[in-house]
């Protein structure tokens, strides 16, 4: 049975990877619990540009609410649009 030596660098790489995965999981949970999303969050979720998001607003694909100068999107409706795009 061969023995492996774990170096300090190996542990540091493991720690960085673990923290990155935990952060990704936490970010996902926080976004799932949000009721309203801002434009940049919707663009990240859908992987689209600002122009495409504007087109979706204009043609009614993605309903929105505007308060002052800020545009908000219902997270449930964004998830619905994402589900329709799945193949």
C-alpha cells in the first residue's frame, strides 16, 4: 500500500476549492429566497446581455416593475422563463 504525503500547498488548494463551493451553494440559496431581482442579477441568471433583457421587457417575455429608476423582476417569473428555455 503506497503512502501519499499531503503538503501544505495541497491543503491550501483544498481549502480554496472548498470555500469556493460553499460560497456558490450559499449564493444559490440566497437567490432562491429572494422575491425580487435587479437587472444585473437576471442577466447573470439567464446569461443574456442588457440589450436582450430590454427586448424581453419590451415584448412582454419578462414582466417587470419599475420603482423610480430601478427595474425589478419577480424571481418566480424569471425561474419560469428559465424553465421554458430548457430542452
